[in-house]
C-alpha cells in the first residue's frame, strides 16, 4: 500500500512539474549566408527542440547540426564536413532568459522580448542577445526570432577561393510553437 501511495504521489508531482514547461521538438530554424550574384546558401532544420520554463523565464533551443537541409546535396556535405564539423560537434545549443517575461501577459497580440543567453556551437560559446516576437496561438505560444551569427565567433573557416561567395554573418530565423506537456518524452538525438 505504501508503494502504491508513493507511486501515485510521484506521478502527481511529475505531472505538476511537467505542466510548468512548454516545449516542441518540431521548431524550425532557417539560415541564409548568401551573397548577391552567387549561389544561394540557405538551409532549413525542422527538428529543433525548444523548451520554455515560464516560471524561470528560461529558454532552451537545441538542434542537431546534420538535420539542416540544403537545396544541393554537395552544399549539405560541405556544410557538415568542412564548416560545421558535425561529426565532431553534433549539436548547437542556445540557453538563455527571456527578459521581462510573464506567461500571464501573453495573448494574441505579438509582443517583443529580448532573450539573453549563451550560444554553444562547434565547441565555442558566445553570449548573445536576440529579439523575439511572442504571442498566444491556439493551445500554444508562438516564438519568432531573427538573429545574426558571425561565423568568426565560432571559428568557422571558409577557404579563400570561396570566401567571397559566403556571407560573414549568417542570418538565422527561428519559428516555433511551444505547448504544455511532458518534456521528458522529447527526443534529443
């Protein structure tokens, strides 16, 4: 009987804690490093995991680098093998705090917030500040953020022969709808 009571209490506690987090494993990150007059350098990753903890205003975004898809297979291969070294550095993670965030203030009207945190990519970390537009949609919260990433901040080396064809700043866009539920079931590859 004591074991059953303990299990029920653990289940209830876990359910209450789980509801404190909003998450998705189907967020999207688009990036573009194109330069005018050259081949478009664009990719999309639709398997981005995002967790928002409203109580602490914590925002965590994790992605698998190899999940970016390019128009050309050769671009994808060069991206993974030469520039991002995705076998050596398989994940990129951004963890920060949404400034002045209160879940009670979120409604259907988009509001601008700043997220300050640390981006870890290719074994390097950089503290950055990004703007995010947040609003309520259906049973979730939509987050849209555009932020530039300097390739030099993460020691991404572009060979001289193609350096003029790739932007030194990568324009990155995050789009996601996070919902309540149990983030323990997220699959972080």
